[in-house]
């Protein structure tokens, strides 16, 4: 029964992981790039800037400083080669900002709150909760256009007197980098603000019903009421439709929308970089662009099925869970479901720590069950053979002879030893190799010194595996010997220093800081008189190689396995 119970725990953990994977594989809005979604906004915006650069001197490539190159190398996405200058990269960062707001692109629990924020629906050309029929679409579209005009005005303030993007005029923008984490970055104002405006323009093609030629908007869709399960279509308008959010030209309608979104983004860039016009003239031109691509066509209502819009064919099918249809694609389903859950709990949980806890529980139960379930001839060397069983259903008698401990024959004697180990982390992706010296001073206390190389893993950048940090630290181990078991328990604490081996934004190569780690509950299997197999299924390691300015921390939830060697 114990084995079955532990297997059930581990199975629950696996099922949780499978559920997360199943709800995190595809699309939401014109998506920004993540491990789960294609980069629609990046693709459309890159094409627009590429086109404008063919005929605009003001769209010149902007060189990168060494620190800005470190920023590019640490982005969560990989820009096209012709977008890796300061201007192109900043434009794409600005376009992504509407969806991310300094969060990691795979942080679904926090993105649920961002996308469900009733105060920023205008950034995506969606209705707010108050924008109900019969005038909800008009109000939502007005808000969206005002947001775009506001960002365009700020972008124009980022140009120099000749109409070029001024690299000296900067905006501090909080964003999440793959390895550096969340930090404020200083970027050219023009490209930050025009990117945010372009995002809303592009979303106006996926978050609305339009006339057949895609020229005018007839209905603005609703995400916020749909997400919290209160949407009534006759009052709140049609629900956001995930299938409209693709940019792979799956059919003619969605291809037409992508082409028109690219054309509108191109027009906005070209107008704001026109060196022949003043700021006031450019604002008038931009209003004309919005009139052309984002004007309202009245007459479509719930009563006439929204003029039987072609977009109705993409309406989300399925039942509703927390206001989220089971027919939603990938990231949309994950964000929507997590939005509902977050509204109930308002609390973030670390999946990695939960899984680790289940693994520990399962391992302990399995080990205890196996040790007591051994039959004749199956005990460790030194154990007393149990008497022959008279009833196969009767439990075996307990082991009454201690299992031999590795090291000296007298376990209380001091002994020198060594440790060779490896670790892996998923939450902050990375792995590590450790080599250490050990001195056992009593049956319970062991001290040591370790050296560790900890490469970090990034989904983007010049290589998927970066050099990370080298750390060296002292280690204290509190052991809990279990004389009649084939394993002991232990708690491990480490403290030392870490050395950064790569350049990151605001944290140059060669920075030296702190290192700390704890393994609250580990297992050491008594393999032989000289060797221990050591497993720490739930460890937390925190290298902090940059402690000046904005600290650089890289906390890792690790699973570790290693070989301990004891003399004697």
C-alpha cells in the first residue's frame, strides 16, 4: 500500500505537469513570442520596419554599445538578423510590452492578471467592463485610438530636430530578460512608444469584426467579461476569439487581416519618420491613418447577428471553466483559466517546489516500504536473516542488526572524504557540477568545501547554454543516521561566493558576489563501506554574482545527485 501511495503522489505530480503543458502550447491575441506561442507581433512589426527602411533615411540602423549587446543576447526572443540593431530591438521590445508589462513571457499566473486588468483593455483594442451595448464598440474604439495617439505623441518627442530617432532621449522601461530577470532598461524613446502604439494597431485586426474588405470596424470584441465568466453577448458584445489570433495565413480572411495589419503598422512608422513634416503635421497624418484603418462602421448589432460577420466562424466553442471556453487555444486557455483561478486565490505557487515535495514524499515512502518488505536473503550485509515465513500474508520481523555505515568501523570516529555531484534546475533553467572535500567530525556533523560550475540555459541569445557562474562555498551537513535502514537523512547548508562568467545587462563579466544554498531534506544511501549515494530532491541555490547597483540573483530549485566517498 505504501508503494502504491507513493506512486500515486508521483503520478499526481506528472499529471499536473501534463495539464500545464496541454494548456500552454498555442495562441493569445496576435501573440508575442514565448516558449508556447509564435511571435506574430514581432513578425508583423519587423516586416513593417524592414519596408520603411528601404525608403526612409530616418529609419537608419542604430549601433549597440557593449551593454546593449548584452541586453540583446539576453532577450526572451530572438530578433531577425536585420532587427538586431538598437532601433529594431527597441521597437520589438516596445511591441511586446503591451502584453508582458515586465513579466516573463511564460509566467502564466502573472500574465493572467495583466490581460485581465480592466484598465488596460484599450492597449489591445478590446472593450472594458463598462463598454456595453449599444455604444460599447464606439467607446472601445475611441479609447484605443486615443491610446495610440498618446503613444505616437510621446514617440515624436523622442526624435531629434532633423526627424531622426534621438538615442540620447531615453525611456526607462521595466522588462524581463532570460537570465538577468526583471530590470529597468534605458531605451530610445521613439522606438519604445511607437512600438506600444503599433501593438494596439495590429490588435485592432484580431480583436474586432470588420467589413468584408477589412477597411472598417463593425464590432469590438470582449475579453474581460468573457474571462471572468459574466459575458452576456447582447449586452457586452461578442467574446474574444482565439482562432482570430493566428498569423500563419491559415485561410484567406486571416491572411487578409495579417496583410492589412502589416500595412497599417508600416504607414504609422513611415508617417512618424517623415522628415518633411513638423510634429503637428505628423499628428494630423496619423489621425488620417487611423481614419483609414480603424474607423467605425455602424449598424451591426446582436439582433442582426453582428451583420453575419465572417469572423463569427471563429467563435470559441466548448464549455466554460472560470469563464474560459475549453475550445481556447494554448496560451489563451492557460491565461484565461489561470485568470479565473487567480481571482479566487490571488496567490502564486511554485510548481517546481510542489513537485519536489511530492518526489521527497514518494522517495521516503518507497525507501521505507522497500526496506521493510525485503524477504529472506534480501537484507544488506550485516543484517540478521529473518525466520522462514509461516504465513505469506504475515509481515516480516523487524531488522534488529544495524546496517553497516560507510567510513570507519566506529561511526563516531572522524573521517576524510570527498563529494562529486551534479544538479539540474527547471524553474531558472541550468545545471551544475560540484566537487568537494569533506571532513566528518561526528556521527551527525560533517563539514566541507566545494567548487561548482553552474551554466545557465536560455531559450534565446547566442547559444542555448551560457557559461553562468563559478561558485565556491563552505558546506555544513547535519546528518540523521538511521541505524536499521539502508539510508540516512541529512540537511545541507552552503555559503560562499559566486563569480559571473558572462556579460549581462547591468552586470558585467567578472562581477563577484554571494552564494547560498540549502537542502532541507536529503537522502544518503549506504552503497558500501566507502560510498554513499546522495540525493537532494528539494534544494534551493541562490548565486548572487552582482551585489552592486541592481543585484543579479538567479535562484534555482534544484534536484541534485552525487557520490560521497569516505576513508576508513
